[in-house]
């Protein structure tokens, strides 16, 4: 008898169809038209839709070192409530994750506090011991432009020897691709100024420079424009996009709350990026969930840190785009789950025998306006308040119900995917 059987309309083999899925020991043990029994049997009515749990390959949960902004419990709870059952956490925590000891300390510190599965990036720094780090991480991270965290590495002479070692590990390399040498440090008072200081040319430069290392699986984070996406694809790189770069521009959202790296661009550039997205040119959503406190964001523009929270809102907003016919369900599942699983080698991303039993279940009639007070990030603000979104009704992680009737339930049971 399977531990659990879920019955309903689900995204199986590329389409929504009625199916039943059996779960044993946290994994999918069968998918069929009918599976009898189940110690726990979840019969979903026809109004529910079961999708593979979503994967966010780009979050900053701030733990350890900046837990006034977010911590591992609040950040992963926020993920869970947004239908995300696995997050990959960036290394710009304090101290930065550039060596094995810091990585292992971070793993110890968050243990038992995560509501979803997780993995940690290690950052490239001069002389980093890539071989020691590789068995414990899904991927590496390279910051070529200055941003929160000061782990900038933009010197080709220092990058080149590391690239050889990364190629040998076969692991992907996510890149903050703004060439710091092309970022101007002129004073800034609004997002227009930030945009002027950080041109798209700085993004193109990184793609050119990284294409000298064909053995490395480069992933370009937070793409901001269509040309960058095409250049990255031509170089054989994968790409991520955030909801803020898809929906906002520097003029409509001028203040420091929407200060972010890379910057929000102008409206024509945003429209071009959205069109790339609509045409399926971008591989993944990466929320770049970058919580900062309200008081940090309320400082004068020049001193305010860059970054926008989004782990809880990205997929719900994307699903509203499905509901309103802007984008297909298939594309959202690909960008939000399947592609990230394949890029980062996670045993997730589809409702298939053998995969982890992670599911996000929705009632598409339940469209809501985002109420910032009901989000779970410690930072307490969001630029998405009032926007329409479809939040999960139920979430199952590793075969356990972790969210029911829209509310989280149970203990944090998330696992380190490279633990
Ligand atoms: C991120 C942060 O705050 O950690 N900020 C941002 O503006 N995106 C860092 C980053 O991803 O660049
Ligand atoms: Zn049946
Ligand atoms: Zn970045
Ligand atoms: Zn980031």
C-alpha cells in the first residue's frame, strides 16, 4: 500500500490530465490512471490542478549574518507559501560562502529550520578550492558586478584558472553578469540614475568574456533585455529572469524600494524582455528574492541597498498570467520547475516515477490581490501589493502535506539536496 495517493487533474507528460500518483518514502513511486489504496488518499475535486513543486534557483535568505532582513525559517516559509518546494540560496551571506568551512557551518546552522528543500551556492573567489566545495553544492556563483555582499570577482586573470576547475566538476555556474569595469559610480537619486550607471553593455561584456570558457555551463542570472537573452543563448548559456524585470521599469517604479542590481530598465527594454519571455526564449524564473528591511530601503537613494523580495510572489503572478491567457501552463512549469531541475541536476521538476514527491496544488478560481501583510518574508514589504495572483491551495514536499487550505502546517522538514 503506498504511503500516499493523490488523485486529480495534474500536469503529467506535458499536459493537464486526470491521473493518480503514488508516493512512497518521499518519492513518486507510480503515476497511472488508477492506483488503489494509499495510507493517505487525497482525492482532489475537478477544480484543483496539481503541478510539480516549483524550484527557485536564486534566493538570498540572509542566514547567517543578516537575519534582521530574513532568516532561513521565514525565507523558506515564504517560498512554501508561494508554491516553491526547493530553493537554491546565494552565497552572499556573512561570512560569504567561498570556502568549505563556511559552507559546512552554514549547513549546520540552518539544519532543521527549512520548510522546503534547499541547496547552497559557493562563490568564486581567488584561489577557491573548487574540488573541495563541489560535492556539497549544486552549483557555483560568480559576481562580476558589485552588489550586496562584496564578493566581486571581475578580473579575467583570476577567473580563468577557476573556470578550468569548474569545467572539470561539470557543475553549472550562475553569474551576476554586469562587468564592474563598465559600471559608473556617479551619484544616484532614483532608478533612472541607477539605470544610467549600469548599462546593458556591461551585461553584454560579461557574456563575451565568459564565452571564452566553452567547458563551463554558464547560467546568466536576472536577464534584463532581449538582446542579452539572445547573446546568452548564442553562447550556449542558460538564462533566468525575475518578475521585477518583466513587469517594472525605472520610471514607473523610481524609488529605492525598487533599486536592484541589475537595474530596472526603461519601458521599451522591459517590453522587449517580456516578449522574449512570451516567446519562450528564457529558461527559468529566478526570483532573486533579495529582502532588505523597510528602514534600509527608506534611506536616501544612494545609501539604500539594492534588491527586491519575490520568492513568494513570482509563481503566483506567473500563474495569473496563465489564467489570463498570456502564457501557457506548459511554459510556466518549464520555467518554474522542469528546467531548473535539469540545469541544477535536481531529482525534481516533473510528476514522474522516481522524482521527489513535491507538488503545488491550485484552485484557479481563487485569484487574489496580493496582500503584503499576508506574505511571510521577514522584510515585511513587497512591490507587488494589489497585483493579481494565484497562490497554492495545498503544497506537498517530500510526500508530506506542508501547506493546506492556503496555510502552512507542520514542522520544517526541508532537506539539503546536497546533504
Ligand atoms: C542582491 C542582494 O541583495 O543580495 N541584490 C540585488 O540587487 N539583486 C544581490 C544580487 O543578486 O545582485
Ligand atoms: Zn481512482
Ligand atoms: Zn545578482
Ligand atoms: Zn541575486
